[in-house]
C-alpha cells in the first residue's frame, strides 16, 4: 500500500514561464513532455519530507522527440543524399530530445537526489507498470516515491502536451490540505482474448485515474482503466481506498 501525498498536472508552458521563471530557466531547453513533467514535479515536491531521498520513477513519452529534432533529421537525410554532411550544424541540446530518461536525470540534478530510480519506456500501458513499481518500492522500504510522466500529441510546432507528477508515502499522510487519506492498494490485470486498439500516452491515463479519485466520496474505488489506455492485451483495475 502507498499513500498519495500530492498530485499535480501541467499542460500550459506559458503559465510556467510567467509564474515560475526559475523552473522555466531549468527546463526551457528540453522537449515538451520533459518540460511538463518537471514542472509538475516541482509542484508536488513542496510536499516531500526529503527530496534528496525520494525514490524516483519516470515514464518516457509515448510520442518522443520534438519539432527541432525532426527538422535536424530532415537536414541529415538531405545531406546524405547530396553528400553535404560535412557542412551540417546542429544545436547540441537537440540531442537531449531523444533521451528517454531525461526527466529523471534532470530531476536528480535539481534536487540532489541520490535515491534509487527507475526509467520506464514509452510503450502503451506502461503507466500501470509504474504504479506497480510504486507499490514495490514502498514495500521494499522507500519512505517516499515520486512518479512523473509527460507526453505530447505530436512532434510538430503546434504540439500540445500533458505532464503530471504523483508523490506517494509509505506511512499515512493526508492529501494536500483536504485532510483526506488516499491509499493505493493494488493493480489487477486480466488477459483478454482479443487485442484492443490503444492510444499510447504516458500521462493521460494516470491523470484520469487520480482526477477521478479526488472527486470520490469516502470509500473504496475500483477503477477500470479505459481499454484505450492499456497495453491492448489485458484489462487493468486499480483499487484505492479514500477516507476522511
């Protein structure tokens, strides 16, 4: 079992630039999913008792890269075709946009974090594996675990994205200032007899789950993940207990 301490979502970079200039200074060179995940993480870490010792789990975006990175790829392809690669130039920070665990590394640097960490890839349904990893780390003795994720709907200039961060604790603590106790109990899977079309997104499924949980009255919540947010091979049910 793990207790939810804080939950933050971020999908508006303009608000980060305006209201959190120091955060924006740190994340501005990264690609959109990483920017949003780190901005959300900054919000929840205000509730952490020891940021340097918090176990870290990071989900890679299902839609990686950036418009800048793909423009560079087009330049490389064109250069290979006409033999002009010797004249090619690029911004070194663009290479960061292809690094799956960039959010995790940037987080560790910011908070001086030296706890155990886990980076999960961008396959469909990895969000539920991340929740299982949270429970595993709490069971192994971690006092706090942060789970962060960010994704985007495309990699062109008009891309929109969504980031989130969740902070869990080993011992019972109230969520925010509401005085409610939200306990993550377990994740159950059932193999399906057919494949289901999915819409891979590292953050959206978790946002939907915990947004639902925060609206629930005290009691048990057995949340059936929408089929499109799973791996397409199994159903996922998340069990939580909410008390006042």
